[in-house]
C-alpha cells in the first residue's frame, strides 16, 4: 500500500482550503474520511462562504460541509483582527491569493495550525510565510493510513479515484507514480488532472 502519511502528529489542528473540501466531497466518502482522520479539522468562515455560492449548492458541496459541521467532524472558525490583516495582504499584494487560500494561511500561521492547500501558488506562499511547516495535500488526507484502514482498500481506492476524476484533485508530481499504482492504469487514464498527463499517456499509448 502506498503511504501518503503527511508526518503530522495525531491530534494536531489542521485547516482546510476550499479545494480540499471540494475534493473530499468529490471522493464520495468525505464523511468517512473526516471521521477517520486523527486530527482536529477546521475550515475558515470565508471558505464556508465560498461553498455557499450557487455553483456549490448545485454540486452538493455546501450540503456536505454543513452536514460535516453538524456531525462535529469539522469546525468553522473565524479570523481574528490580526489574522484579517494578514489575510488582506495575501489577497492584495502580488502574487495575490484567492480568499480561501489567504484565510487558510493567515489562520494557520497565527495559530500554528497545519494548512491543507493543493494549489501551487497557495502552497508556495504558505511555505514562504510559515517556514519549516510544509502544507499538507488533500491526498495526504484521503490516503492517510487511518482512513485506508477504516474504509478498507476497495473503498479507499474508490475515494482516491473519485477525488481525481470528479474533483480534479491536484497532487505533487512526485506522487503521480504511486497514485497510478493505487488506482490502476486504466482508471488513471480517465484522470486528466494527473501531473504530466498528456506526456505520460501519449508515451504509454505508443509502447
């Protein structure tokens, strides 16, 4: 079994960007994943607001997040005045971030939470601001050993494929081979979000 353990201590507070919530919902096993994770899971209020928009309503992401909050699987938290000042800088000063990423980073830095961000620009800003604490990926949550153990390998593999295929989950290039080994080559061909997809599968189709 490929291990995507993020190296975060059990019980650590982590904070999720909007795309991470979207990926968890797309996995089809989002509630089970959240319930199995050994962390305190939080989401900025601004991310909740983003999920409350019309596009999210039609896809079910808003309802998924609301249910996760009601079940106590995840906690919505608001920014302090100091965190809001950092948030404002992150959305205004180039290279500017979107609201969800900026709020995630501002809270993570202030409270020493671990941010979970998939977008390249957001990850780079988080790393620059937070120093030694690398952001985690959605992949780290969906393939966390406690999640795979709780779901079972079949459902856990299905969750990974769905997050890639339906949610277009971003992963690090150096995780691509491991991910393909988990979901299988035929399923991987359907996941156009995989790093180097065109080059990888053009080469494979020639062989």
